[in-house]
């Protein structure tokens, strides 16, 4: 989890470093007494220290929440070994991806013997069998080879022997000990909206999900799954980085008129990487009129990480709404403990110390993060190039959301794609270990002063120009749009 602050919005928690609220079905030998202690600890922190509690339990919602608590307390008394899932259900009620409950050290999903058993289960399909010619027309995907983007699985799509219109994704190689060659990893069935899918998880449990092929059948995406599948054979018709956002940072030329900058996250320790990328490519930026910024699925981190980039896209003062912090002893203690982090810059230490002092001296429940409810950032000049900047920020969250809020104030910038993730109203995440030491609770300690009038969480920031999923190559779409513009 990133622990780096910013000069404007004091950002500590990063989206990717935070576990989702709903845990895997991991069972611990947890006693009833210990599980209930953990449960009461979570409730205490949420009620006292979580910045979103009063907003999200306003009015009739308070009754709804307390009813949930009673139900889940009874459930944990009956099945304490399911503590993680039960408490995850309570936190999921808040619908806040900056507040979660996860295993302190996630154990293996299964024992080696259990993995071996799963990998030996049939039926097995012969992956090298030929596809009969009479089924090829019914199943044009048959024979294509695919790889999962997490690097664990490779598969080939075959026609289902029982129904040639159905497609089976059959494992050809696996780095997971729970899967072996010849086992069916997914099933695709034609539907009115494309494909309905059955996806088999690591433990071979089945999940249903809508499936879509993107980029002229170059990428297979299952809704709600974090892993895509990319076509290996035949060679994809569209560059894969243009369809599936790369996990790497890069800045390179697309054409004589356009460059592309990929930003997968804004983690605090990647701020220097972004600055170096911009400095090393200064000549390219100075001589290229258009810049595509690919921030799709940017997982946040620290606003400070993109401050150098703002110098290149800036045209007028940038107004940013500040945050206010929940003023509690626990929050102050945990922030103060962070001052020992050797990776913190002097500026960050100064900000954290100021927040701690304000919380300890608070007369009420909240303290402002800054001296004013908003800040104004200016730069000494407007860079001649890039003249036009297209930002694709579909799914960008936390500091990814904030980047779009800041960048779109520039006259150079046009935003494209779909909405951002909308994970920003409640931020600055702290964490604490549960009394049993088996789980970690994370919670947002600040809320935006845009609230309640301008919420963004779970809605996102809408783009200036939407890009449909039917567009095979969104990067080329933005590049072409920029290059068509006239000065």
C-alpha cells in the first residue's frame, strides 16, 4: 500500500494495495470468543474512526445497518471459522473500496494433496485433436490458442463434442498445481448479447459470467473477472497493449504527430519513475503536438506521483477541493506511527505531523487537511507541446480519479473511454490488525469536501467522448481523433 502524501490532497491509501471486502472462503481454526472479539473491534473502528460512517448511516440507513450487524453477529456466533467472509459482508454494505477486511497472511487456498486431486479430475479432452471440418463453420474460434494475462494458464478453444456451437477453453499448460493439461477452464455458449460463460476458478468451482471478445477477437474478457485472456495464435489483429492496458510504464512514439504515455498506477515509489520517463523523453514531448495518456484501470496511489506530468499538460490554474479528517485518537496514533517510515520525504513527514497535531487538538469530530477548503496550483509557463492531450481513464480509481479531476481543467485535455472507477470520496487509508492477529482492517480516514453535493464514488467521472466496447482499438481511436483536430 502506498504511504506517500501529496501537497494538495493528503493521499495515503492506494486502490490496488487494498483488498476487496469480500474475502475468499478461507477457514481458520478461530474460536467463537476470538471471532466475536474481532467482530466487535471492526464495529468499534467503523463507528468511531471510519470517515464515511455518519454519511452512509444517515436517516433510515442506520436502522438497516444495525439490523445487518445483529444478523451477522448471530452468524459469526454459529460459524466463527467464517469470520473473514462475515465481516467482509458487513464492510461491503458501505460500498466503499477504500474500506476492507483481509487475511493478515493469506494461506494457501488448498493443500498440495488437494491441488493434486483437483489436477487429476476428469474428464480430459485431447488438446491436439483435429477439429472436424463440419463444425468449423459453427465454431470459428476452434483451434485458436490463448493465454491468461496473469501468466498462469495457456489454453486452446475447441468445439464442444456435445454441441459444436459451444466453445470450450481447454488447458494446454498451467503453472497452477490445481490444473493440468486437458481440463476445461471455461465454457462459452452463444447468447443474444454475445456469449454467456462458465468460468472455473482455481479450486474448480464454477462462476457464471458474460463473456466478450474484444479487438477483433484478440482478447476474451469475462465480466467480474480480474484476468483477461489474450489470443496467442493466430497473431492478434490489434496490438494487445491497445486492448488490455499494459502493466508497464512507457512513453513512446505512435506517429510523427502523436506519442503515448502509459500510467498503470500512481504508487508513491513510482513517482520518480514517471518523472524520469518524462525527463528522458523531453525531446520527444517538446516536438510532438499530440499526447495520448493511457490511464485505464490506473490503481491509484499518490497524487504527488503525477505532479511532474501536470507541467506538460497545464494551461490554467488547477483548483482542487481539499479533504477533512476524522478526528479520533486511534487515527492520530496510527498517523503518528507512520512518521517512523524511513521512505517518507521531509515534506511528507511535515504533512503527517501537521495532521496529527490538528487531530489531537480538535474541538470537534473533523479537522481540515489544509488551511483552506480548496487549493490552487499554478505552473510558471504553458508548454508549447503537446498541444492536445487525450486521456483514457476508464476504471482509474483513487488518485487515478483525482488525476482526471485535475487534468481535465486544462484546455489541452479531452477525456475518452468510460467512467473512472469512482473511489475517491473517502480516502487516506489506515490499517490495524484484529485482536486475533489473523486479519487486517483498513478504513478511510478522510472525506472530500465536495460532499454531499458532488459525489464521485461508485459513479466515476464521465468522459468527454465515450468509446464503445465495440471499438476494436481505443488507443488508435484517440490517436486518430487528436490528429484530425486543427489548430
